[in-house]
């Protein structure tokens, strides 16, 4: 039984944001840090993976669609976005092997919550979209194969934090460390005995300058400005993602949707 679990999702290869969260006292004191996918697809992939690997057994890794795309890109299949193709070429072979071996889900016992299933998008698919306002019928479909004893499901993928009940089962999205939609900062969650959604503030100007200086990705400066400053609101993101949740399109505004593959 784990007393406290810190959940970090959608880091997307942003080292300054990751470092800020790992420096949080509650993260440093957690029994376990669970990474719920999309870890390295961004401007500092090698550095992020090395820092997380140094955590050893303190970190539990779950794979996301962007992690899978990095592995596929190394095998010759182009990724869905430019930064992923670039990031795949930066990784060492041991890092690619690690990403290739990541599981789709992990279930852990957490104090106060019991069995908690961790995944990237949904328990059955690493790029399926569910949202805070997803219809109950769709939740039932997505969770059809989840064991009844699992009372909490933690997912990421859409970069917007929420916590809600779904037919007596708690669903938690910690938000994104490196590509938040809805507000600047690095978003994460602390589990046990309840659920706390957290945001770590950091100096966006300094982080953008550092990414631009340290990354060899050609568009690093523009990428950092776009995502570390959270240029897209949650309302814009929800409008874009809604059709992928099986709904009728709602005049989506232009927004980069690489977080959902």
C-alpha cells in the first residue's frame, strides 16, 4: 500500500518544468512518482529521460501515444508532428528500448483510494480522447473492461486537469507538465488518502530562454513560447478535442493537437 503518489503526465521533453515539479517537497517525499505517458516528445528528450531514469525505483513509467510514436519514428514511420521526428533521432538506443517496453496501464494500491489504474489516454487505448464533460455512455464504453474493484482511474493525454465521478468511479487527469492548456505552470496530482490537483509555478521567461539555448530543435524558441506560456485556453482545447470524443464538431479554433496524437 502506497501512502502518497505523485502523478506527472505529459512532460513532453521540457526539462525546466520537470525540474520545478521534482523540486516540490510533496513530490520529493512521495512513496512513488507515476509517469502517465508522453514523456519525451519535445525539445529536451534526452535530458528529461536521463533525469527520470535517475529516480530509479521511485518512478513508475506508463507509455503514451507520443512515446510510441518516438519508437515508431526510429523504425522509419514518420511521427505526427515535427518535434517528435526530431526527438526520436536524438534518443540513445537504450532510451528507445525503454520507451518501447512501457506498459499501457499500471494498477497500484493507494492509501484511501484502493486499487488505482494509471494510463495515458484510456485504459484500452493510448490516444483515445475523454474529457471532463464526456458523456456517461462513453465513459461506460471506455471502462467496460476495467475490473470492478478499481475505484479510481488516472489518465492524461488532453493536458487539462480535472477530477470527477463517473458512476461511482473517480477519474483524475493531473494535467500537463510541459504543454498545459488553460494556464501557465506545470500541472500534476498528489494521491493518497484523497486527490489533490496541483500547479507548480515557474519563471516562464527563464524556462523559454533555457529551452531555446539548450535544445538543438530548430524551432525550440517558438515551441517553448507557444506551450510554456500556455497560449491555448482550456475552452479552445475542449472545442478542438470534442469531436474526437464522439461529439458533433463545435467550430474548432486552430490549435496544435499533438498532445492527442
